[in-house]
């Protein structure tokens, strides 16, 4: 079991640039979650998908953020244009279902926007 | 919306001392999960509690789910330096969504 795979591990970019974070969930898991973690705000749920369909995107900060899941094995989180306040660790997690199943987190992408 | 509060935010203990973190929900939960995040790492699932009043143990860790299914606790007996990290509770409410608490950051002094 390879676990949830995220790329890149680290991303440093300048304000205004587009950033794309990638995630490969565990095979067979049908729910995928994007979280953002900062010291100030802790773990925030941005969006989650069930069977590749976005179910709840109420946590997405603003229109600069978008997420897609074109198939069961791949998801992206895009920030365009990026701002310094977007600097955080972004985690992708997957699970077998909603609610009662534990989340398996990837190693995260540490994003720094200068 | 559902809120999950966790206290304390930080805890420093001497190695060998006990540690407890508490989790309280504004609504009744269907289940509660606990995760541990080591410094620089990612949250890792520890356990899930489902039944009212349930108590589960993992070696030196004891997890409890309240009778009203609105609170939970994690107790570590005789802490070790390997216990260092942030412990999160996460509750599932009626909307079947998982809400994370703010976490308790544990430091164990040797």
C-alpha cells in the first residue's frame, strides 16, 4: 500500500503565480479531502469529493482556489493567483467512505508564497 | 455548524508524567476519531470510538467517549519522548462530516 501520494513536497513561488498541488489517493478509496494547515487556523477542510464529485466546497477560501478530480486516482488543487497569505501546508487525505471511515493523509505540500 | 473544541492547546510534561487532552462537541456525535501528528509530519489515525461510554486502550493510551456522545478524552500514562506531537480529535455529526478539533500540542521533557 503506497499510501496517499502528494506532489510536490515543497513549493516556493512568487505572489501572483499559479500553483498546482497534486494528489493520488489510496486505490479503492472513494472519498478525497483537501485540508490546509497553518499555525493560526489549524486544520481547515477546503473541499471534499465523493466518487469524484465535489460534495462540499464551502471551505474554499475564495475564487482563487479551485479543485478537480478528473478520475478516481487523481486530484488537483489550484491557486491562481497565489498570495503570501496562502502559505501553509496543504494535505490531501482519502478514505473508504464518508464520516465513519478514518482518513489517510498524504505527507503534505508545504507552500511558501513570497 | 458543528464545532469541536479541544483543550488544552499546549501541554508540557516531564517524561513519565501522565497527559490528558479533552474534546467537546457542540452537537451529538455519531463517532469520534483521534489522530496524532508528529512534528513535521502528517496526521495519522489512532482510533475511532462509536458507542456511548466506550473506552478503548492502546498500550499506554486510553480513549473515552462520553455517555452523551458529545465529549471525548485521550489519556497517556507515563509519557515517553516518542509521544511528542499534536493530538487531534475529529467528530462526525449528523451531517456525516468530520470536524477536527484545534489539537493539543504535547511536549515531553526528558
